[in-house]
């Protein structure tokens, strides 16, 4: 699988410059007290990795990978591992920068707020990954973009309707006892989501013909 990961990293090598520029922009804007871009950077990792699906399709990589030992399984696994790897690396860099920016601007570091914000961002990024990858494996990148747009649009509409008819304050109060365990819960849920998504993608990809 190492070879598959190296292949994906090689394909997105040019995009590392974009990530580097965004990180610098985030640092500058943070020091100036402008827009907080910390939540954008991890999401960019998923967007960049999605481009590798198009490269694979253009170069007919998938058909070739089938001839390799455990090619289908390793091809899917490498996408998930590479995405998670660069997401965590960028998240760590962003978190460290947030500590520095917080100290420079206020002479204090709000560790809890920064870590909770980044944890929520990473969880949201993994949620996007778990939804998008099986759709891409099933329908391809182009069709998946339309499906993802409709899915997000539907979630927003349903969320808006539920917010009008459900008293969320009562629900939040009833779940207040989980506050002390939120980090553990998010980690467990994230692991379950990613593993489930991976297995679905693996099954879809294993049945494809090229």
C-alpha cells in the first residue's frame, strides 16, 4: 500500500504549494485580527485529494491497479490513509499557529477553545470524507459533485425545517451530561464513520469493471 500512498502524494505535490500559501495567509490574517481561516485548511485537504480521482481516471490507473497484488483494496485504502494523514498534519500545523497567533494578539493562549475548534473542524472534515468518497467510487467525480450538492442542499433544508418544529434547547439540555465525554465520543464516532465509509467504498470498487 505504501506505493499507492506515494503515488497519491506525488500527484498532489504541486498542491502543497497552495496549502503552504493558505497557511501563510491564515497566519497573516490571524495576526491582523481578520478572518479566521483555520477551519478552511483541513477541508482543503479533502478537496485536493478528490482531484486524484480525476487523475486516476484520466491515466486509467484503476484498471492497472487491478493487476497488482491486493490492488483494489490497497487503492481504496491509500485514498483514505493519505487524506487522513495530510488532514492531521495540516490540522496540527494550524493548531500550533493558532496558539502563536492567540499569544501574540492577547498574550494568553486559550488552549481549550482552540483545541475544541480544531477537533470540530477535523470531525467535520472526516464527515465530508466519509460521505463523498463512497459517492465518488459509485458514480465518478463529475456525477458525484452533483449528488453531493443535492445532498448538502437537502441536509440544509431538512435541518431548517427541523429547527422550526423541534425545540433544540431542550434536547441540548438533556444531552448536557455528555459534555465531559464529548472528545471521546467524537473520536469513537469518527473512527466508526471512516471505517464504515472505507468498507462501503471497498465493496463498491471491488465490483467495478474497467
